[in-house]
C-alpha cells in the first residue's frame, strides 16, 4: 500500500508528489488522459499541438524564478521569443518578465516532476470515506482503493463536494466562485509575418497565442490558441458543450478583427471549456493539512490565478507535512 495518494497531476499535484517521493511511497490518480491539469497540451499529431490551458510562465517569486531557471538549464523549459503585441491599456506590460514555456508543451513541468511517480490516468475520483484510520477512495471504474494519507489538488467546487464531511476549517465555507475560460484552437493559412501573441482589451476575447512561434514543430498552417475573458466565459460555460460552434465562431471573428490578420479559411478548429480555470482572490492560508486524519489540500486557488501559485501551495503543504 502506498503511503500517500495524490489526486490531480497539475502543478500542485506533480510538485507535492515529487517532494514527498524522496522519503515516502506515492501514487497519483488523475481523470485526464495525461499530466498537466490546466497546463495541458492538446496534441494533434506528433509534436504538433496547442497549449490550450496555461499559455506561459512568468515567474514572480525568487524561489520559483530559480526553479524555472534550473529547468531551462535542463532544457525542459525555454524562453518564448518573437513579438508579443500588447493591446490592453488597462494592464501594464512588464518587459522584465520573460515568457517561459515548455520545450514540447506547457505540461512539461508536470511530466518532469512526475517522472519517477506511479501515475494512473483515466481514473476519476467519485467519493472518499475515512474509516479505521485509512482513506478509502471510490473511483469511476467501481474500484475502492485504500491509503494512509490523502492529498487533494482539485478545483475548489470539486474539493468542497468531496471533502466537506472531513474538513473543519473556515476556508471551506468561503463563497468562492472560480472563473471559467473558453479556449478555441484554430489552423489557418500561414502568414510569414505573424506575431507571437496578442493581449486584447475586449469583453469577449482576451488572448491569442501563435503556437508556431514557440518553435516546437513545423506545420503547413498557422496554429492559434484563442482564450476568452473570464467574464464572457462565466456566462457561456454551462452551455458551451452544446454551443461550441457558435462560441468558437464569435471568438474567431473577434480574433481576425482585433489582430488585423486577414480573414482566411479555417482548416480546423477545436473548442475546450475550462469551468474552473482560476481564482483571483487568495486565501489567508496557502494549503491545508490535518495531521490526525492525514488529509492534505494544495492548489493554485489558495494563492492566486497563476501556475506559480500551485507550486507555492504545494511547497507550503510539504512544510506542514514535514513538521
């Protein structure tokens, strides 16, 4: 029996798994097809694909900057060059902060951290029970698995549903509503003078990233990842599965208009809705640990909306477990 069971392979899950694996036996489960969480890479063919979640990393804290630099040296991460067009007058661009991406996809950090971890994908957690000092987990395949310690890294609404019977802490009762995001991925006619990205000042379309500019693959098309604003996605997300074509068309039309790229044929498009994308309001605590029940929680939403926030939360939880 593994000592620690971790749910989720995003930055929080992969970081805490990597830290604990030095002295403990660890097993990880995730409902997705692969690692990364909201930093997932949508692979189309070979190395070709889209960063349809986290677009890039721009480290803020000293410790995370060092972590990112180490991964650049190891050629796991690299700097995203090219011209990044800033069209949002409400936000100031900080030219000192580099845009850092995964060498092959933005889930490369999770892949690296989970290299020596026993990972089980396509396993969705449905219910948890605590009996006889053990955590019993029921998965969607009907199997019930038991562990001494449990760490959850899921979005806040899912965490509350799973663990409200077992966590007695004020943070669980906060009225938190995580923001949604709708991502549209398109392939269009190649443009030799394409910029690397655009940050828009628009109520619908917030961001567009040129996947070709990341120099991971060769493609006969220009591949663009378009991401909505939180406000627009919050209104559309519950019906996005039924309205994918309509929502994608709205975003695509906005993209051509705002970027001044000549409207051309869409060779293919994909739509992905992130219902629980991020939480902009931080908590007073960075993680949660119950040493008696051996139940832990770490996630980016404790600290903020950035990928770095999940890494900070995981390190905070590791300190609590190690006391």
